[in-house]
């Protein structure tokens, strides 16, 4: 079975994440995509809301998709989340699964800096998904890494979690930029500076 791993802070999860996962699934015939929120990613500052809240948003968003699942390992483990540690655990627990790691085009050029990248490209394949204004140039990567990266196209949606947090803090709507379930969760919890909505 072929399974995609969609890692990230998901702070918050938005429609670009969902579209990237679906594009990778469609392009390479993935049976499932597992969304894996990180606790503290090595390349970013600490998240704006708790790991439990980000995990809950992802769970709400993927609930209705027959091929999407949530993986809570990194949030539960705590500390800085290194992909190599999680992938080693995945391969040990699920040796029969062929894993693919889905990343945005903006992350492809940073692959040489990833912890344990040489081992990662031996035990899984990366799928780089096109994003607005970020060309995918595999020729810029070392050959040993480039051979472990495949590309997938998706409709261009210029949305980022940073932009959504800023909009929410400014009192602007993020509706339709995030899945409905995420929008409802943010509203109910008053996350990112949103005025909490009273329970129905």
C-alpha cells in the first residue's frame, strides 16, 4: 500500500494543505494520506496555538475524506519534531507500507538541510507539490536527493498559515480559506485573536 505523509505545523490547516494532499494522492495513486502535525518544527518558531488544538483542527478537517487520516505521534512525543525520527518509527511499525512525504515547492530547496536527509531518501520518496511563485528546480539539488523527489501539480492558491493568522488577528475573515470544520473550530475556540462564538 502507498501512503502519503503530510507533515506541517498546520497553524491553521488551510485549503492549500488539503489541495496539496489531494493532488499528491491523485498523481501517484496513494491509498491514503496521513496528516501529521508537528509539535515544534525545526525550521519555524513555536506554533501560535497548542499542539492539541492544531491536532483537533486537522482531525475535524479530514474526518469526511475517505482516504485522509490523522497521525498524532509528533504532537504526543513533544519536543522538536524531526521527520527522520518519525519516519524510522513508521517504517518499523508498518514495514509493508511504501511511504511518500508530501512537501510544498518552497520546502524542496531546503531538503539538503533536513536532519538525516540521506537516510530519508533511501526509505521514502518525497512528493514536491507546486505552489504559487515557487518553481520546482530539482537540478539545484544534489543528485542523491533529487532522485528521491517526484513532482505533482496543483491549482495555484496563494494562501499561507502566516497570512491567515495575521488576517484573524486583524479581525478579517478567513472563511473559505480554511476547511469549514477548521473555521468553526477557530470561531468556537476564539483562536488567533478571533472573538469566541457563543455555543449554539
